[in-house]
C-alpha cells in the first residue's frame, strides 16, 4: 500500500490497483492527512483547507461526511496497512495511520536528508545514489490533480523548495565525482527552468571552463548578467565576477571546483519543518 503525492495523487492498493478519489474535497482531506504522516490533524485545520476563511456553518458536519466517504472508499478498495485501520478518528481530528515508506513525499525527504548527511561527511558517491533514487520518485508537480487550499499550498511550496535543494545537492555530488560531461546538459536545463537561480548558472559556467569551453562559459556569464540586470537590477555575485576575470585571463588554465557558493536569491529549506511529523520518524 502506498500514497503517491508527487505528480498525480493516487493510492496504490494491496492488489496493485491505482486509486484516485473522485470527489475533490475527499482528495484534499486525504492529501493533508498523508502529508502529516501519523500525526493527527485538527478538525479546524482540515476545515481551513477545504473552505478557507469562508467556512459554512455546517463545515464540521460536512467534513465528517467527506471523511466517511474516504474511509468507505479505502475499505471498499481493500487498502490496508497490515491489519490496522488506515483512517482513524483521533483528537483533535483525524489521523492517517501510514508508515514513512508508504508516502512518497516522506520517502523523498528522507533520501534527500540522507544525501545531505553523506555529502557533508565526504561520501558523494553514496549521496548521488540517494539523490538518483529520490529523483525517480518525482512524476510531476506535487498533487497536480488536487485543489490546493491554504494548508496544502504551504506544504506544496515547502516540497518545491526541498526538490530544488535536492537538485543543488545532486549537482554538487556529480561535480565532486568529476562528471562534468554528463552534467552539462542537465545544467543547461536547470538554468532554463530556474533563470534566477544564480548558483545553477555559476555551476554551468564553471563546468564549461573545466571542459575547456571558455567561449561558451563567457556567453553563459553574459546570459546571467542580462537576466539579473533585467529582472532584479543586480549584477552577478563577486565570486562569479572573479570567475569571469579568470576566464578572460589567458594565463589561467585550471578551473577547480568552486569552494564557495554564490548567493541564493530566495530562502532555501534549511531548518524547514519536515513533512514527516511522526515521533518515530528519526
């Protein structure tokens, strides 16, 4: 049994059937519960997700109806969890009794945190393996077939930051492993997908330098310069300006991996609360 949220929201039953609730509010309810792991979600949180600040007078009773339909759907589809009841009523609201390996978002986050630890402890090969496995879990934008209220919107934003951080880790591991040739096409895609992400641009420029492609590296720098000036009124970071000067200096022949990271132009998920909130998550 598995809850897939990265991409289309679907529940994989014990028989391998792919199940998606037809009612949008049932989808929202189950998605919020799945993203909280084994922690009970308060009724008022679910009401806020489903109706926002304009909840009708009978919102709690209507929520109970949605939970009833969700529970019946899971029972009819024989979605089990080793004999335990999946959707439980528990103060202050409801709880989905699922393990970490039964929710793809929780599995993704665990792999990224493992990779972060491996990278910090000098094991880029191990970190790369974890990140490749994590990337295989990404089937598209998270919860792409589910409406987002305020609760889901914040969790989706958190996941997108985590996914971006995973891409940074992956670029760093592949660079440390000397895989510049394989990395260049990916870096070109990343700077196209994230044009304001200065660090991706810097890694592309540095990789082109190490490959002996100075002309393309200068062109990539000028592309970044134009984007930052046009969109933010900024110039590239001092580290990247120094790199440009080295590229222009014909006496410089070595371009080692950059040891410092250029500034990021938006906050990254360091210190963000994990998706998996079960006390047993550790």
